[in-house]
């Protein structure tokens, strides 16, 4: 699991209730990383410990990785998590992180 900070909570899909939506500047915990190859540009999505998107949120199952910033001290943890997500085994992790437009922050997360 990797701590992250929400940096973009805009454009909430109407099918996702406010109670299941992320909040800017709030800390969350990434539990899994997905690569949605059928979406434009192969969107990277994440599951969060704090919020579960159930079938009522369909077709949305994950949050875009680019909605979050990762502390530079947690970058290696994120890379390890991505490696452990079996559907990503054949992907170049460095390219995946660059393509996700992942923001890296310095300092400590709460």
C-alpha cells in the first residue's frame, strides 16, 4: 500500500455518489494499480483503501492515477506495488509512471 494525496477531484462522474468521491488535498492509500488498455492512452487506475467503487458506480471501477501525487520517498513503494499487480508484469514501469503524468511531491505525507 502506498500513501498519496489527491491533487484533482474535478469532473466527478454523475454515477459516482459524492460519498464515494475523492477530495482534493486529502490523503489516501493506493492498494492496487490497473492498466486500462482499452481506454484512450491506456489510462492507469488505482483502487483506494478508503473508498470502494461498487457496481453502483459502473462503469467506473478505479480512480485515475494522475488524480494523485506521490511523495518522492514513496516512489519505490509505488514501483513495487505496480510490479506486484500481475496484469502489469509485461509493461515498462518507468514508461507507465511517465505516461500517467504522476506528480511527485517532496516532504512528508500526514
